[in-house]
């Protein structure tokens, strides 16, 4: 017997769109993989890789020179290993890149996706990763509920927080009212970008920041929560 | 007797445009000021502040929500102090911000500016800082040769590496051929942005990176040097 019920008529959103890295998937699992190869340096490598990925993505978006996210990620790994004076052979870079395809979802993800499915809310994933990176991650984590709606921005030729990347989600969903979307991210620059675009936005404060970034004071999230369980309760309250 | 000579007819550039932070001015002097207030944490604070400044500038440029660089810098300081679990009172933030107005120029700057002046090459400074921040720094460092040509991007309503910010330099100089400009920066994202815009670009590798960022392989500098002394020799060779 299906547990599905018709969508709650009180729900104001037609679809929840989730970010991937740092929102549904835990980058600390990348740091742990790094630790196996470079003992005690995993956190440092992770922090540098994330920073350089973002710098490359944002710079390339601004100067309109798109390059795929797998290549960007490998360059960010190479830069970080060199900066930290660690071995940066092609093999090592590929090894660490492959750890990016085996990230673990946060503990609350599977339950939240099931709950949303039962309520009847459509769910989509929008990631800066390439379609191949996204597919591999979703498959590895056995998140079958996401498999058909896990979308890379690459079709838009732009990266979040470029408005063109958020527009890509609307085009994919064939939804034309931005406020029908509830966009959820753990990354403040992504929250700010989605707000600037016009979505209603929830910030899942995974890193337990004491407050949302002061600089984005004109682009703050509509909702803030500590976990996706808390998010679901908030949506239904 | 003036030591000035007419511009060398063999020089291919009409003007040298310098970046400020990390190119002419040494951010390590900010770290040292931080160390006085937060012993042993200066480098960490600096690294976090620089990273967040860039993240805010790039994100705001992409979503077209301009905010002045003084405010961005204060927000980056606040974020960094909170993240590092250090006191982040308004007074402390102002104190560290004022250290940004007293940065020290690199050792080779005064000599390089004098040499370029003798050769007869026009020199300009183009900074993401506000005009007030730029003026205070140049005055504090007594770099009189720069005082009339130290320009903030704020008039353009955009930040480097947005093409509009580089265009601002051309408008200021009333030069209409991009290749008449030799643009010099210590920041790889700025080098990449200036190259994408169409300037000839020199990278002063202040941080002794083992190589230019792999990701910017299509936007590499035309010239690379370790110091401005080396740059001058290269220009005249």
C-alpha cells in the first residue's frame, strides 16, 4: 500500500531544490579520504580545495570563460597539494578527485527525502558539479529518489551563483514562478545567489556558523535550520 | 637637473597599471598588526580575511549587488574573527580595518616607481579598494608618484575581475587600445581577469608559487617575475 498522500494544499512550494556539496553531501568524508594518504592534513587540503574551487568558478563566471567542474576540481586539488608541499603527481590528483565521487550524504538526507516524497513535494538537486560527477555521487549513495532529478548546471554554461545557473532549475522543472521554489543550501554564497535570483531560500547551517555572513545582509535566507529534519518540521508547521 | 628622458621609442606600452593589495602593498603587515592583538593568530586571520573579501566581491559582482569595499572588508574581518573564536566587537573590527589603511609597500616599490618615472612610462594604480582606502594607503606610504593616478574601481560599479572594472582604467587614462597597457598583479585571479579583458599582463609572483594556477591555463600571464626590479629589467631588455 502506498503511503503517498496528495500534496498538502497549505504548502506554498511546488518543488524543493537542493544544493549538493556541503548541503546533502558531507565534504568531511573527502577530508577523511585525504587523511589516509596525507596523515593529519585532510582538513587543510579540504579547506584549500573548497576555497580554490570557488575562486575558479566565480572568476570564470565573471570573465565568461567556462571550464567544466571536474577539471576545475582537479586544478584546485593540484594547487592545494603544491601549496601544502605535498606530492602532486597526476595519479595522486586523480586519486583525490575520485574521493569527490564517493562523498557520504549527511545522516539526515535519506529520511528527509523519504518524508518529502510521502508528503508529495517534488524534489530536485542542482549542482555546480558535472552531470557525471552528480550521477556518480547519487548512485554511490543509493539515493534513488534523486536519480531522475539530479541536475548539473553545465547545460546553462554558467555556475551558481550566476543567475543563469538558477534559471536552469526553472527551465528543467518547467516552473515559471520563482517563488514556487524552495531552494536549500548549506553554502552562504549560494544562499545569497539564490536570494538575489528570487527564490525563497533555506540555509541549512551545517557548519554551525554563529550567524549568517554579515556581508550578505541584503541577501539573507528566508529560513534557517540546523538539519533537514528541522527543515521538514518547519515546512509543515 | 631633471633626470627624466623622453619615453623609449622601443617601449611597446603607454602605461603600467598596478594592482594594489598583494602587488604593491604587503598584506603580511596586516598579519603583523593582527598578531599584536591576537598573538600568533595573524596569519590565520589574514588568510581568512583575504578569502572572504574575494568570495564577497566575486559573488556580489555576479549577482550585481554592489557594496563598497570598506564594508566588505569589515564584514570579512567580522566573519574571520567569529570563525576563529576571537573577540569580534565593533571596536576590534574597526581596529583591524584601520590596519588595512597602514599596509607597508613591498621593498622594491619605491625604487621601481622612480625608475619607471625616469624612463618616462606613465604609471597608474587600479584597486578594488574604495577611493578613500586607496588614498590613505598611498599617502601613508608617501608614494607621491602614485598620488594622482591611484584609482578605485568604485566609479565603475564593479570589481575586478569583472571586465567593467578593467575598462575603468582605460576610461581614466583615455587610452583606447588595450594592448597599450601593461597590467601588473600579484593575484592570479586578477592576472586571469586582466588577460581575459585583453591587457598584456605581468604576474609578480610574490608568494613564490611553484607555478601559475593550473586552472587558469587559458589565461596565463604574458610575463612572470619575482620582483618589480626584475620586471623593469625585463621591460627594458
